[in-house]
């Protein structure tokens, strides 16, 4: 039932939502996979006529094309026949965050191993986006800045006002000192199994976005190793 074949040429001839186009990709291979849509909003956004055009793409590749144009990614749920579509960054470092926004709260007492890698990124605070097909152009800038450090301009026929905003925000989410924290801890009732894209707080000290999750097990315990991306803006 996985939407990986066959391939075809396609030109979208009607105005449809991004979610409808992704569902159509599943339908054309008679897949019973369900979409759990969490990108921009549960209804997604409208794509004008002829926005989506491709040749020789599998259904999952076409879905990926749509999703990534709005700063999202695809996650295959382990426990069900479901593809979850969600933003790469539920929150960015310049967003305000409330306790209810956190998906996981991990105390240091549960952590068996931890390590941190560091990478310094240019402090980009703006990006210009365009859609040559309909003449749409816009600039996404980090809140509170004048967008004086611009990323390279990106053009896509899939860009709309809604998707440009989401795409630009995801592109600007890495700036300055980016830390990748690797935490190994057991899968237990209070924490559960983490998944990519979640907003995780560690020991009430810092928060970040789950970049990847892997599991391992012995006869006694099941462990998970989480890689969490954190942008450190501490002065």
C-alpha cells in the first residue's frame, strides 16, 4: 500500500488545495494510507491552476514536492497506516512559547547518555521568494529585524502567500549557533516514544525541535536516541 509507484506525467488543471492534491496522489495508486494533515492548518491552502506539474515522479515524491514547498515534511506513523504532514519547525527561536506548546518534557534524571555538536550558521534574517508563473513575489523576514542578511532567493511555481510564509520561516529557523543534542533515554510511560518535529524541553533548561529518533532494545529495556536541534541565542 505504500505510495511509491508507478510514475507518470501530470499537470494540475483545476484549483485545488494542497491536501486534495496529495490525497489524489494516494488515490491514483489505490492506496488506503490516510493523511494526518498538520501543515499550515488542517485544510491546507489553495494551489491555483497549473501550480503542480511534473513528469516521472512517484506519488510519494509528488507529495514531498508539495509539502516541502510550505516548509513541511512527511512522517510515517509506526502504529497506523498514516502519513503525517507537519511543519519542520513547530516553533522557531524568535517565537513566544507557552508550556502548552511543548510536546515532551525530558528530565535529566531519565537521560542515560548525552552529547552535543555545534555548528555556526550565518545570522540570516530574511529571504525573498517568488513564483514566476503568476508573478507573486514576497519577502519573509525574522520578527524584529530589518532583513539585512538575506538568504539566496528561491523560486517555485508552488508558492502562494500562505506557503511562502511557511517555507520562509523554515529556511530562517537555523541562524547563529545551532546545537544538535543527542539524548539516550528509555521509552517509559511518563515520556513515551518521541517523534520527529516535536517541541521538546530538556530539564527545564532549554528547548529544541526533534530532528530524528531511533530506537534500540535489550531483553530488559527499550531505549530511544533523540537528536534535538536547538538554536542558542543566549548572550
